[in-house]
């Protein structure tokens, strides 16, 4: 007799340093879902990476297995996690607030990830560690996007506790790993400090057990 999918422990494939793997892990932990993380470095050219193409034909991470159900793309994974498992809802029931959540997720995917993580963190922190020179043009573009993005997020947050009201949602979980990397950059920290409500929100984020448990290994 086959065990129902709902009772099987989901497995997440990816690297703990990945922003998007961390988003999926945050969702799993906030739902209280016991799961496994199967380490996978997509930058390493080995047999495990080649085998991963069967899970994700584009070779990205994360990928999720839940029994015989296979899923990739973080947006699909996190919404599935929220809807398939018991636990606190991570998506607003109200249509307007759900639209706002999706808008913030789109901002994170479309602007923040490339500019905050790659344009600021990688250029200003990772490249110097490797003895490489940051791309000044890329840093300048990222700085401009960061200024606009923080003003937008501060405006959307306003005086709410979380990005979409009084409850934690996927919008908060998407932003957290990207901002965590960007805050390694001194200039971004200074920009961030100009928005007091974002600072208060960040204190709430960093107090989450899930946030501490998903900190990437050094």
C-alpha cells in the first residue's frame, strides 16, 4: 500500500546560500513542515548537477519533491507549500492584499534579486574577496535601483507590522534573504537606515526562528 503524498516528508534540492532556496525553506519552516534539504551546488560540474536536470530542466534551484509530486520555480513551490500543508496561512485571504503580496514578490524577482544580490553584494563583497575589481557601472545601477526600491517598500509597508498587514506572508519571506545579503554592503545599510519602518520590520524578520535556522553556512 502506497503512503499518501500528504504524509510524506518533502525534499528540497539546493544550496543553503541560494536566496531562492532560502525562501522555500522559510516557507516550510513557517508552516511547521518537516523536510529535508539535499545539498546541491549548481555551479559545480559533477554528476549530481547533471542528474538535477531531470528535476529542473533549466538547471536552477530549488526543486521540490513531495512523494511522487515534483515541482520547480520558487513561486510555485512556496504557494504549494502554503496550500498543501497545515499551519499559518502565508497568503492573504483578501483579494487586494493578495494582489499586494504578488506585487511585492514581483518587485523582488524583477528588481531586487539582480540589483541587491548581484549588483551590490556580489560586486562589493564577493568580488573583492576573490581579488577581483567590482564593475563600477553595475554597482551604480544597483545603487539607483536600491534607492527606489527601499522608498517603494517603505511606502508599501507604511505603519503595518508586516508587508501585507498584521500577518507574515510570502512577501516578507521573499524580501528577507535578498535584503540580508544587501545589508552586508555599507552603502546599502546607510540607505536602509533612512527608513525607520523598514528597520522595525527587519528586527521582526531577524527575530524569526526560521530566519536564524536558514542562515547560510560561512
